[in-house]
């Protein structure tokens, strides 16, 4: 950079150091420098780097992570995100906000009709970004995905639909852990305890397993009178047995190399006599509750651990010991499933979502969401956006 211009910029932008390089600019008039272009250059710097001056706050420590304060300029893609999509998720979080973000909710609601630039300016003025680092010091973690299955079911068992999904059994809390998946399927006393707790029946035991792993799903039910109704089955508890991946079991057995759900279904079709062996390798069972699915409910996902409906593409599950529920988070992830640089809300958790830099991305419902969620496994960086003092 021309040394004289660099000196002027450093003097005019208080507290900011503009790097002086040897890259030439356009020729300058011999005896003077035009003030007008210099002012424009300063305005341009301030527009892109709105908080590059001033002292950053100190780090914040969580049980499983360290939050390191950074400038907004560090957030990749911050200028390009369609923030209004995230605002829908944020308004949902404001239905059950924690004490940190509750004071901001009136402003969040007002800005729901604002433009992207107004929303972006508000974020910069009211929030401080912190990079999430694991306690080991690494700022790179793992992003996976989950979705809401859409299935067919029946209220009554028949030759086609004979795989039951249960409400929590009576006395579940008195026995911890409860019986394993294998015991539920084989022990008469356990089967008796679940008698009458059936919500509905599916046709495919692998679909039932997928529904349990995802934690919720939509089921189009055939009623006894032949009519149909779409309902949501929401998570209502587990038998508190450890979760074991059936895909990992197949890989460890040398049965498959690709442990995606389509590959697992192919293996099941080729090995029908071993299906119980596969299912029983995961002792955990999930119990459900039925919820009506209105048109408004159908536009959102199930309720996450925060207690608010999830928004496709804008809700993530996190380790609560690293990031509190309701926190807005900037996410950066690139890999085979795509590049994601966007604002999301921490609104859920999961038994496998553990660690400082770890997230599960809610992809939505249906076949396309299932494909994305099933393939998503790539590096991740996170920044929490925390209110300024």
C-alpha cells in the first residue's frame, strides 16, 4: 500500500492498524492525496469490520468448553446469510427463553419484520461472538444431522402392520434401568407390562428403530373405520439402557462397509433371519406420546429439549454442558454434504451429542431430509452469540 495513504488511514481510524503492504494502488497526484477516496475507503472498512476497535471481553468457561471472544469479522459468511430464516427459530426460542436472552426477546420479535441489514446491524450492536473451543484447545468438532421420519401405520395390529410403538409403561421410573430391547421382545412378564400401552403399529422394524433413534416422527395412521389421520409421535422417555449403533455393530461384524440406513435395509432384506440379532445389539428403546398435528404444527418440527418446536435448517442439538439452550450460534461446516455458514439456534440435545464443539443439525422431515441427515458427517466450527454487558 502507498506508505503515505497507509499513514493517513492509520491516523484516521482510531485504534485500528491498517496493514501497509507493497501492493501498489492507483497513481496518486504528486503533491496531494484526494480526501474523498480516503473517506470512502474508511467507510468501507467500517461497514465490513463494524467492531474492529475497542477491547474484547474476557473468555467464558463452560463445563465442556471455553468461549474465546472474537471480532465479527472472524465469522465466515456473516454478510451473506438469509437471517430471516433464523429469526423464525429465534422467535420460537423466545416462547421459552432463559434468563440471559429473555430481555432481548421484545427486540427479536420487532426485528422479525426487519430487513437483513437491520437484523445484521442489531446482532453486531447487541451481541458479542465467542468462538467455542473444546477444553483440549481444539476449535474443530463434528456436525451430524437428524430428521423427522414420515411413516405409515395402523391403530390395530394386522398381517401388514405388526411392529408396536409404545407409551411409557407404568412403573417406568421405579425400575432404572428398565428392561432391554431383547427382554421387551422375549420376556412374557415384560410383554404383559406393555400390554395396552401400544400407540400404533408399523410395518417395518427398521423403520421403528429409525423413529426411536430420531426421537420423533410423523405417522399417517389408518383408523379402524378406514379413515386416515396424520399424527406426531414425540419422545416420552427411554428404558435408560445404553445406546449402541446398529451400523457400528454391522461394521464390527464385517457385514457392511457402508452403515447408512439404505445399506442397513439392504442387509436386512438379504438376512431376514438375523434381524433380531441386529435389533438387539442396541438395548435402548424409546417410548412415545401422540400429538395432534395441526397445519401450524406441521410447518415446524417436534419440540426439542428446550421445549420449543424445531425449525428445519435453523435448529441444532448441542451438548448442554457446552452451549445453553436458546443460544444463537454461528455455524461453519464444509464437507461432502455441502457448505453451511449460517445462524442457528441451540434448541435440542441428544444422547450422542457430547463434547464442546459438537452439533446435530435438524434437517426437517421427509425423504430429502432423511438423505441429508443420513449423509451429514463433517468438520464443524461454532461461535456463540452472547449478549454484551
